[in-house]
C-alpha cells in the first residue's frame, strides 16, 4: 500500500510558516514531503506502467487524464516498450523508425548504458498522417542515463553520442541527460525538455511517453515489430 505519509515522522521538528493539509496546519518541509509522496501514489498504489492513452480529437496524446486533471496520471506516461510497438507500428514508415529505435537501444546497452529511462516525443506520437498529411520522419528521444560518467568513452560510445550520425542511421533525434548531474542542473534539463515537449509548435498542449532503459522488454518488442513488418510485406 502506498501512503503519502510514508517515511515522515509523526511530529514536525520545524513548525515554521506552514500550510493547511488535510484540515490541519503542518510545516512547509513536511508539506513538500507529503505532496511529493502523494504524486507517486494513485488510488493507494505505487505508480505503475500504464496503457498509452488514445489520441485526443486534435490528434495528440492528452497531457493529463481529463477525468482527473490534477492527479498523477499525466504526461510523461510510463509505458512499456511493447505497447509502443503495438500502438505505433502500424505503417512501413513507422516500423522503420521503431526498428531504428530498437537498434539504437541495443547499441546503448552494448556500450554499458543499461540503467535509466527515456522520454519519447515528436510527430511520431501524433496522428501526423491526419494532421499534416504525411508520415513521421523520425522520433524524438531523450535518454536519462544513470552512471554515465562510469562508462568508458571509447570509439563505440563516441559514435552513439554523435547526434547527426545517430539521426541518419537510426531515425532518432536523440539527446542525453546524465541523471547524476547536480540537482539544480538536472532539474533545469528536465524542465527544459518537459516544457519543450508539452506543446506543439502551434502551442497546442500535448503529452509524451516514458520507457525504462533496461533491456527487459526489448526482445519481445522486436518480435512484435518483426511480426508487424512481416504482415505488411505479405500484403
């Protein structure tokens, strides 16, 4: 059971200027810990991988759950790699992009980048075929990687750090963020990408996705993609 008060002592040590929470005044430090924990809970359970929400009538992922717009069920939606393949691998152009994404993840894993997560965005997540009458050209990805400083910068790693080469080879507009950066710098990077990806260029509000960097689902996702590609070529 997930309790927003987990890890918080029953008595506040610093009862400084406070706020009202659950009908009583508590110190600000405790308030921030309670609300931060609550953001990780949903109906008494830890936040888990969820299904990808359907497109809105505007052809984008919703930025929040419209039934609970202030709840934790919001962008970036934590989803599985398999669900991304099943949801978006429905055309040859999208399958080509997904194939590049999975191949690039294999390169990341081979280079020692195995812990962290990825934010996924761009026209690939939109109904761009209807919105703009074209298929997506690539997929936008930011990899938040744990322990990047411990990975040897050899030739192989330098290759996957080359933005233009990665885009040409894998159809990914890719960027790295090290999760072990100093707090303020990490927050600044996260706020930049979240702010940039929460809107289309038209300023339309939208959502994006998050997947784990771990290789747990990669083989299954590749099997589903190969099956979809086979179905397309067999038509």
